[in-house]
C-alpha cells in the first residue's frame, strides 16, 4: 500500500508527496485503516485534520458503510472521499464505446484473441516464435531498420478498464462516432428492452459522477480565475464553507468570510498581478506572493481546503510504478552480488 500526502505548502503551492509504502497482511478496509492510522500517529499527523481521501473504486475502499473511506469518516466526517475522477471518466468512456456495435465487436474479438493466446504457455511461445521469424524476414528484406533496442518481440496487451492510456483507439473512435453513440443510447433508453434501458442509461456522464465530492467541486468552481473571475459568487463561497467545512469555520469566521467576499472580487480584478491567472492553484500561489492571503485569510483558507481534495490517484499509481523499477534494480544487484561471491 502506497501512501501519498496532498497539501498546500507555506508558499501557496499545492503539493503531492510520496510518503510511505507499507506491506499489509490483507486488503480488508479495517486492516488498511489501522495501518494508515499507525503511520499518521507515528509522524504526529491527526486523522481529525484530514480533509480529503482519494482511492480507487473497489468496494473495500468506497463502501458506504464498511469501506476504508467510511471508517475514516467515522472519526473525521469532513475527510471527503474522492473516487479518482480519471478512473470515473475512463470507465464511462469504456462503457459508452461499447454502445457502438462495431466498437463492442472489435474489443470483444480482441479480448477473445488475448485470452486464447495467454491461457496457454504453448500458444504464447508459438506466437513469440512466429513474430521473431517475421521480424527476421522483414529485416532481411530491408523493411525494418536495425539498431539497439529496435524490433523487440512483444506480447498481446490486455486493455484495462481503469487504465486511461489503454483504450486510446476506442476513445478516438468514440470521438468520431459520438453523435451516433448518443443517438443510439437515447433510443435504447426510450424504446429498448428493460435490461437494455438500464445499461444504456448507466453510461451518460451524469450517472457516473454522483458522489458528494462532485458537489464540492462544483461549488469550488467559484474560485475559477478564468475570464476575470466570472464564476465568483458570494453564495457559493458561503455554501462551500458552511456545508462542507463547518469544523474549519466558526460563526465568527463566517462573518469574516462574508466581509472578505465584499472586497475580494473588486480588489483581485484591479490587481495586475492576477491578470493572467488561469487555475485555482495559481490563484493560491499569487495570493501568498502578493501577501493578500493575510488580507483575505478566510478565503485563502477555503481555497487551501479545496486544493487538498485528491481528484486523481495518478501520483499513487506512479509510486507503484517506481517501486517496480526499484524492485527490479534490487533483484539485479542482488544476483550480481551473489555471482561475485
């Protein structure tokens, strides 16, 4: 289990940092919760100070009653859970692409081929031999260039439903056939058999992004600095603080927040240092650099809380990839040492 911390530093920059890798006895939610709590306690990090959790969509993670996120929210109800939005989008695109018959047939056939080959070591070896012979013939005919690392034999790759890089071709096809896909889905929802209606409805985007965290992100859009802070709304700022972060804003803080909202927009729009601001994280950094974070402390606090929400688990995925590299290098060095001895 890899642990990544997301926070806003003293300079107003949003940071994600690899913290620790743990070996766990099992992946049940209680075990994971206990191990994470031990690490946090060891470094004097309090669970009650958490304001966001980011995991994948497995039941042991996102379970409403016994999932890891639910166990932490029993101790800290404001540690809002975000199912990685990249996974959300990939699953939606994957399901929507299957709504087009030709695409569904293509990937179904591809899966049959991959399963047929990978289910037998003999078939896998035969594929490799044939590919090596094919490469040799192409090189001899001058159809392939030679060089270090060129013309390596490869294996069939299985498309992963939550790997956003594994369905490039299906996504490209979906873009080309988006109109036809949308029309097909709408027709199935209205006129198809009951089972098909449910399946068709389950792949429009709105039905996929229904977590509470989405509402937080919608309200957070009030801090979007594009188009000269056109999205800024006093009521959204107040609702965001009052509904989702009541532990971080006392009644006195809410009064101060109301007062800050009255001056914030006018002040920021007139300041040339904020003229080309395009992201909320950039806004946070500029507030610190201009020292306006001290002039608008409540708004700055709210922006920091919003930025700590882990909208994607890409950093955690990269941590696992890095661990694989480290593991392989360690194994190679251990074998070399063994041979030398």
